[in-house]
């Protein structure tokens, strides 16, 4: 479970009595009028830009296994029904590769995407990196998809206008406008925190969607918000995405370098005890026995200043420098020990990835067997029959629904199945033979009892090709 962020808000008040007002001199040019948000959006041409970008953005719908336990209904929906979620994503390859957030699809047994024109397509996870919260989907489509252009954050300065597109609260194809508030934010979500901060409105459901600049280039992946934070949102820089995209596409995961040392930034007082400035380097607080740093002779209390001549002024810079290396690479490390400058060579190892097993389980969810409805049924008891006012010996009770199954989103936990096609159902054992008799390429009509009323629904069973 991710850590909760404790945030203190401070309010500063300006007194107009302290302002000295100077009349505008005749030879001074008129000052530019401050525009409202609506006027600014019109000036920036947001409508026209959105129309050119909207087909690059998709909504992402997921289903996970039904929850269990006494608290499931309170926190995750009715016990026995799949948990449904929604996020956003954007296309990075016309053959159907979509970038989204890992937290949008983690544990999903079924993934669907919906395009701007309302078409839905099944998708599957082909790669994920929980450390940066980035995932890559492959969409099952025969039509080429419109691809987003990836920009860069290198020259992206605070104050730059940006546009967020996505599906906040499931409201697809929503667009908001704001500016980059800051770069390099660390908010406690992982070892590689390096977020863009923006005041463009981002809400649940925007996760995984693109943050565009006014040139129509993706500069970030909308990922996190501060609850009750007055519209403060965070996006993964697109440079991070571009660095890991080839590995996600080809290998399904990201391999990073590792030196086997615990590190920490130095406070001013701690740095003073070493006779250093706090940004002179990163302190080694522990060394993993028999790890790369140990074998290279590094020790607790060493201060690493450079990795391959690249400065390491804080732990994020050090982690990023090492992460870009591959296992087996030899790297020069410059350090300070007892006030003396030294250097050594380290053979980089592979960083352990405890989340990879969860990724692999999502990469290969349990398939639904063709020809199955995807429900757990049980007999209707005498008490149920009296409660629902049903004839004795008629119907079967829907106890549980499998995520991603034909019944998901059609049947509900608590439904009573009365008939399939034209045949009445009396016991759970009646259902499999009836399903085998139904045409595989046509929807099946089912009569159910729901909320005290009869109700017809239709499902289409999976075939072998699906």
C-alpha cells in the first residue's frame, strides 16, 4: 500500500495598504491586461488543438476479481461482482500500443479501451514498470490508431501552458488547461520520483492520460493528485517514458542497474559534520554484504560525488544515474572518504524488482474457457423462493461473477436466472448443457429475476478463436 502524504498548507495574506501605487507615465507602454482563464484558453487555441489531439487519447476500463470478506461491500462494491476501474491512456504506435499508468491496470483480469469515436476494443498488458507507474497495453484492432507525438521536458519551464486530456470520473474526452507549476517534484511514490507539477485540473480517471504542450506534444503522463490540494496534480515526465518504452515493448519489464548500497541525502547539520556542503554528494548509510559496492571496497560513511563524471548532488540523481546502467557494466565512482577524494570501479548488478511477480500475473491473467458464462451458480432455497416470490423449484441464484467473462457487466450477484433461450432453468446442473446447445456466434437471451421484476438480458459466449 502506498504511503499517505501528510501535507501542511500555509496561507499568505497581502495587505493592499502596503502597496505603493505609481501612476502610468505617458511614455510607458500600456501594461498587458490580465486575462481570465476562459479568455486565456481562447487565446491559446485550446479548442482547435484539442480537436487535433482527441483521437490519440483513449479511456481504459478494467475488471478485477470479485472481492471477498466482510468489508468488501463497504470498500469495493458488492461481494461476488468484479471490481471495475477506469483510467486514461494515449497511443504510441499505430498498431495499437497504448501507454497508461500501472496503477490503472494492476491486477486486471480484463482490459478494454474506448476511443474518441466511442468504439471499444479488448486490450492486454504487455509491459509494466511499477517503479515509475507506467504500463504498456496492446489493443486488439485491425485499424491503424492515431499516434501521439512525444516531446521532451528538458526545456519545459515552470509557467509553460499545458493541456490535460482524459476521463476524470469516467467522463471521457475531458480537457483541462493550466501551467507547469514546478519540475522535479518528489512526492514519496517511489525511488525515481521526478514529477512535473501542474495546476491543470487532474482527477481520478485522468490517470494514464497525456499532458500536452501547446505544440501538441506529450510532455507527461498524468499520475497523481494531492487530495484536497486545491488542484495540484503530478505527471511522470515523458523523458522517463521514452527511456523505458523499448524495454516494456520488447521484454515486458525494465532492468535497472544496482550497486547494493543504502543512501541518503545530507541535512546541513549532517553535512557540516563531514566538512561538506549538503549538495556535495550522497551519503552511504549501509552496504549490502557481497554486493557490488561491497566488492568494490565502498564503506559506510563514504560520500559519492560522481557516477561516470556525472554529478550526484542528491539521492534521486544517484539512483537515476545508476538505474540507466545495465547489469555487468563497469562504472567509475568518485567519492569522499575522511576528507580525501578517491575513485573506484564498480561492476553494476541488477536491481531487485519485488513487483515483477505481480506484473507477470497481470500479463497473463487466467483465461475464461470458451463456451462458459463465467458465473458461480447455486440452487434457490425455499427461503429465497419465498423472499423473491418465485415458484418452488424454478431458477438458479447468481452467487459470483468472473472478471472479464461474458456475464460480467450483464448479470449481477443476486440475480435469479429463470430461463436460457426458451428453456426453463431449475438447477445449476441445467446450465452447462443449455449453453452447449446455443449458437456460438449469436447472443443468448436470458430471463432473470432482478429487484422484484422479470428482466431480459443477452450475452455472447466466447468462442475458441476469442
